[in-house]
């Protein structure tokens, strides 16, 4: 895992020494992603600079250093990520006469491109990656990003300079970069809590979407060109799903469980290849427990596992993780965090997430990453299980809501929605004290009752309600899907890369920790989409197939419990310890001078939240994260 950056300038008068300094400054902005080494390469004939910060994982010698030049000296690459099938690829290349200087996966990528070409090589790579590749012969600069978007890549313009990097802070380090807010990206953020590719929060800067490549001919390129128009998919989730659905798995349930366990076990084993200490995040939930169980099966000694606990029992999963760890015999490490630990992180969030980001679970993800980094450099996680196997409550409840809505005429639904919406949250909470946050949940139901399409229901279920009016594009494959399957597909292609994977990448990389997710292997994607919905969602629960696998290693009583997730009591914090911080960011005079948000609407959200009259915690957190980001970066 590393950080990559670089630029090409159309300013012919810039001295080579200055170009080198600019490249070094851009790379140094990513030191947290690669604390072990730095490398800068300049083309001898053109004003092109490639920069790299290294986090050494495989082949710790100089043979793995980057930027790396291919054996023929035609290609130069800066690469961020891991290729899990680099060993079989290497053997195949060696059979065809290729020789290797070292043991790194980066060298295998270069050899694969030399042997097969860029597009065929991309289709053979299995892993998480983003890279930039300079082709000296063709004078082309190419970029590529892994299929599901595990590793980030931003590309764009700073005046007469083409610039790129793993994070926006690297692009900002170029002296010609002038930040200009992208209004569409702001609306996307206020609606979703994140910015969707190809947008970025800045004008003239774009994210390369998952599964895409971009090749630029530097002899024909002109400053300011529309780069998204030239981004092309080399892999499409919709096509992969269609292919999987065309070949359904005919096995009986026991054989399915056997086959899925074998496949997941292989994906876990592939991700345990490392020349540095390795461990795993363990929450005690279905996903992380399954990964740890299979890791322990492969390991010759107890796997190091990490969990964090909280004082508030409603958010504390540590006891569950400890029981799973004890049963599996892992080397378990547990750190209890105080509310102060969590609150102290909040001022740092805009620095770590250098594009606006509003998932509150970033806080516990940062805390567990910091804790694990004390002992290990690589940590496996359970990310991906919810999207692949129907694990979110919306996958179960959404179809029920859709079905029941149609039993009531729309005019009555709208009337009922209006009645609930006018009732204060605190009054609704009093109706049944056995159901925590009943008022918040009923207000969300009220929002949905007036809707008329599955797409609108999904948008509302994932939306933040923070004044944004971004209409999220929801494409579908050319095959029939149930509502639950549609939501799983939309999650896998939208929420997963832009929220979950962004959260984990920035949180782990903030501490120089590499996070690997076996459930996000594309072999898992292809496999689960060939299966019927009832082996994913059954009996009102998601992840049925994964539960059966875990049940072979851990007693059911240790993991069968309501899903918690990495939630935090942000609504309560905003009425308590965070109130002064939030008030300063939402100051009415400041909002008016800034001119970016509807001041009256923001202040109304804030006041109704303080009075417990509305369920505005998520919306306010989204606004506050933008305000904090704006204060730091604009």
C-alpha cells in the first residue's frame, strides 16, 4: 500500500530542478500513506514527473522501490495497492521467458503489461490498486483503478498542468492548484454524505471511477480537456452480474455452503501473503468473525485480532468480539475508548478525509486502525459482506415497505406521512420506551410513505436529508432483479466504493496500515450473483450463506444478535459535548457570508434538533463535516 502522485506541465519554461521539487512536495503530502520511503522519477526529455511514497509490504528490498522501470525500459509505473494473484501470474510470465529482478507485485504488473498489453493485463489482475503508467514509446500516460474501487485516484488540471494523486492533498501541493468548489459535488455530498465518482469536490478535478482506465496521448493533449469523457471501463459490474445470472449454480444447499467456504477460504489465504506482521479487525459480527475463523484455519499460530470497546453498552461490541476470539483461539487485543477519545478525533477528520465525508463510523474505524498499527502493518477486514450478501436492514425491510405501501392508497399514505412528520421526535419516543429512537425511525418511515418508486425509496433510505437535491443515478443490469437485489447492486456500485471503501482507505492509511477485504474479491462477486436471493436473505435475515459458513467454526449463540455496525451517538453529542463546536461552525453570520448553504434552513435544522423536535442528527453531521472541511481547505 502506498501513495502515488505526479504531473505533466505545459509550461515549457519551468527548470527541471523545480519540477523535481514540485513532485517531491506532492509526494510528501502522502507520507502517511507511505512512511517507509519516497521516490521521484523525471522523464529525461519531457516535463513529466512521477512520485511515490512507499509502505513496504512485499519484497522490502530496493527491488520493490518505485517509481519502477520495466525490463525493456519502455514503461514506468507508480502503483498503490496489492495484487493477490501476482505469484501465479509471475509463474505464467516466467514460462514465456520473462525474468524478474525481485519479488514484488509491481514488477509483475510491468511484465504483464509488456507481455499482454494494458487492457488484457488489467483483466488478469486480482487485487486492490490504482496506478499511473508512462509509455515512453507511445508517449501515453495511462491510469487505472481496481474493479470495485478499493484504492482511490484523482486526476485533473491545475492551470496548464495535468496533475494526479491518491488523495486531493497531493494535488493541492502543486503550486498552480487553485481550489474552486464544484457545486454539483457539493449537492451530491449534502444528499449522500460523500462525493460520487467521477466528481470531486473541486472543479477540474475528477475521480477515476472503479473498473475504469484513462489513457492520454501527451502529444495531442491540451490543457483543460474534459477528462471524464475519455475514461473507459475495462470491467463493468452490470456485465459481470449478467454473466453470473446467466449461469446459475445448480448445487444443493450443502454443496453451495461447501463451495462458498472453499472460495472464501482461498480469498482469505491470498490476502495473508505479507512480509510484515499481519492481523485482523474483529467486531464479533458475522463478516469479521468469518474472516478471522478462516484466517485461523490457515495460520500456524494464533492470529492477532483487534477490537475496540466503548463505555456506552449500546455501542460496545467488544464483549462479543472477545467471546469469538476466545473460541477461535486468536491472540486478541482489546482497547476501550472513552467518549473523549472519539471526540478528540473530530477536529482531525477534515485533515484525514481531505474531501467532505460524513460517515460517523469513520471515528471507530480510525480508532481501531490506530490501535492495530501498534503491532501490525496489514489487517484483514470483513468489509463487503453486507453489499454482496444482503446484510443491510434496507435489503430486508425495503421490500416489506414497498409491498405494504401498495396496500394503502397513495393519498392516505401522504396524509399519514404528514401527520407523523408533524409529531416531535421526543413525543414519539414516549409512545414505547422499549424501542430506542422510535421517533427517529417513524420519521424515516414518514419520509418514505409518500414515495412512488423503488428508486426513490432507495435514495431516501441512503440519503442524509442535509439540504442536498442531487438526483443519484441508479443504473441497472439488463436482467430482472428483485427489489432487494437491486439495492444490493446499487450498494455495491455506489455506497460501497464511495462510502465504505473511502472510509476504510483513509482511516487505515492515516496510520500507515494496509486493510484487505477478502469478501471483496471479484470471484466472490461473480459467485454470489449466480445464487438465488433466498441463500442470501432468509427468515428476515441477510447473509444466510455466510452465517452457515461461520456456524461451522463458531457456535451460533456467539454471533446471532441484532446488527450494530460502527454507530456513534452523534445526535446526543450535538446536544452535549459537541454543541459549542457545532455552534461555531453553524454561526448564522458566517453562513451568510460564506453563501454556500441555506442559512435559514440550516439554523432551523439545528434548533429543531436541540429541541428534540426532529431527527436531524445525520443531516447536521453532514453539514458540519462540510463546514469543517471548508474551514480547513478553502
